[in-house]
C-alpha cells in the first residue's frame, strides 16, 4: 500500500476528491445527535435565548457556572456544578445561544455542522503555479518606406517629451510614497517577516517583530512542504516558523507525523529556546502501514527529545466524520468508527507507557465539532473540535459568539457527561481573507459580513481571541500561514493564514490581550 496520503478538506469532497452528498444533506436533531435535516429548526429553537443570555466576552461575574450554559434539548446537564465540571479539565465555560443564519448559498447551511476545512491528508497533484511563458507578437508592422520618415521623426520627438514627463511624475510619486510610508501606522503590517535566522549558529538569536504579541492560546500548524510523497520540509524553514510563531503563542498542534515533521518541530523548539509546547499528531485512515510508521516516528522523537515540550498526542483528525459522515451518534456506523479510533488511542497509549517517560501524556482525537458524544468521550483523554463560523453561514458580527456557543453546546456539554471528564479544546477556528473565485467569496451571510476579507479577519481576531482567553477556552487558531498548494481546490482553501505563504504578515493588527 502506498504511503499515507492527504484527503481533501474542501466541503463536499472526500478521499480522492470524490463528491459526497451525504455530508451535505444531514443536520443535527434536537437532542444534539447527527441525523435528519433539522439544522435550521435547531438554530431557531436556541436563538430565542439570544436576548436573555450573556454575550461572548462578557465578564465572568455575569456567568455563575456551567448551569448557565444552554443545554441541547432532552440532554441532561445536571452534572454541571462549576467550571471544573466535577473535576474535569474541560476548557471553556461561557454560554451563548446558537445563531440562526439563513443563506442563499445551498452548501453553506448544509455544512454548518461539519466545521471544515481541516488539515487532512489527501492525494496531492502538482500544486505549483503554472508560470506564464510569454507571448509571440504575430503582428509585425511592414516597412512603410520613405513616406513614413516624417512620422518617425515626429514620433521620436513625442517620445522624448513623454519620457521627460514620465521622469518628472516618477520623482513626484516616489517622494509622495516615501512620505506616506514614513507616516503610516506601525500597528498594521505588510512588511516582510523580521523573525529570521539572523545567526545561523544560534537560532535563539533572532530579531523580534514589534507588531506581534503572544496573544493566541494556540495555533494549528503543518510545516511547509510536509506533503507526501515529496516530504520537502526543511529544518531551516521549520526553525524560521517556530521563531515567528513563538511571538504569538506558546502552543502548537500538528496533524500527523509524516515527513519527519515531529522531529523538525521539536528540534526547532530546542534550538530556538522558545517557550513552546506541541500536541503531536498521528493521522488515521485505512492505510495501516502509514499509521504504524507514524506511531514509530512519534515514539522515536519522544525517546530523542523527551516530553518537556510535548503536551499530548492526537490520534486521528476527522476520522469519524470521514468514516461515518453525519450519521447519528448512536448509529452502528458511528459507534464502529468511534471504536476504531478509541482502540487506536489505546494502542498508542500502551506503546507510549512502555517508554517509561518522565510524565504521562494525554492521548485524544480531533474531529468535527458535531461529532462529540459521551461514548467517544469515555475512550479519550481529550477532544479537539473543529468549529468554523465560515461554514456555518454566520455573519462576521456574530462569528465569535456563534463559535463559542457551538463549542459549549456540542462539545463541552457531551464531554461533561463522560465519566472520565475528558478535556475539550477548539481544534480549528478562523476566517479566510480571500477566494480564488467570486462565487465562493462569501459564506452565505450576505456582504460584507459574510465576505472572505482581511477586514472580517480583523473583526474575528478582535472579537474572539482575547475574549476566549479570558473565558478559559483552549483553542488552536486556524491558521498561521496561507497554503498555496490548496489552490487546486479553489475557493477560500488557500487563504486562512494570518501571514501569507511568504511569511509576510497580512494587513492586520494582532490583538493585545491583558
């Protein structure tokens, strides 16, 4: 069998790019399970609470306990007595009702519960841009003879005058631009990345960027070119990324262990001497050889680097969604997929325990935010939920509140029902800044609130990041850098980064959180 590959994170596309209607057509029932096509009625039911419940980011003094969290219909939440949920390490204790958002774009509302995109593994074709090779001028002008000499002289004179005017205009424009650049705010930045390998002999000696602040709880990260079968990731590039990311967060999560990425990241953390921990990843699909290779890679790096900079191991990313679709969390296919992933987690746990490490590493999984259940929770140490307001057809003004509400309702609540009280985190959340085509440049919530834009990204940063920090929500922002190889999938897929693919910060202000 071939090496582990990536599967498309594009809405409606599964392994090998095949279209999957079943993901589009199912919603969530009133009891919080995945079945039927009742999403709009579910949102309408809980949206009635909007006028009475505290808003996202409201002071904690307004929120007494988990009892204030609106529970899905018919689901008991009697065990919610405090923010620790009976001793659970579940992260986040803020309540707000789900938003009921209509949409004129069919796929957007259908995907509200899928929380895509996800950094998944799938067969990748050549993602490089096709270079423009120039053109051939086929319209050559014939020799006009002596009659055209007069026009040639006149043309030369006119050309000289135009050139003189051009020089004058160029000087003026250059001076104006220089003055504007000198007076521009330093809070907005399109400047080149200043966190580089300034001293190749000491990566811990690097220039900091004053526009960056360590405000984010965590980031979702995949090293550049860590794609099978090419595996072009380099230590230099990963070290540069760690230098940069260490200025905005102290936590990272990886999606897999292919292409030596676990070792590259841990080596970069060691070399740069930054305050950073990472949740290692092991991707799971039908390729058992690839799975075994990743388990070996993870055990090897733990033997080499220890656990000082490792916070956990995530086994699988959207495995249950990819296997069971949006079926009910009590269906046989869901329960089968859940057993597969929890069995893998137990296997990894047994292997890791055999290493005799200095600390016990929690082992969990990551999946769509609507996949969590009591059954899944009892087989894992933690759950990471992908919660994307963009795919919920939510206006940017409601995006932060919707994200937190969804997370509380469909992840924190069922996790608290599990006897082992698994921790819960937001695995992915963010907002895209542009689209490859106009038809997918809006999430269905109308313009400008539903647009993929830098302005809306700024709004999401301003309304989510510090508020989530203050409310104790653990989250991994999606994502650090644009990924050009995703252009083959169109739409907004390549453009979720705070930086572009060349590591230039987009025209945004990084929040400063107290």
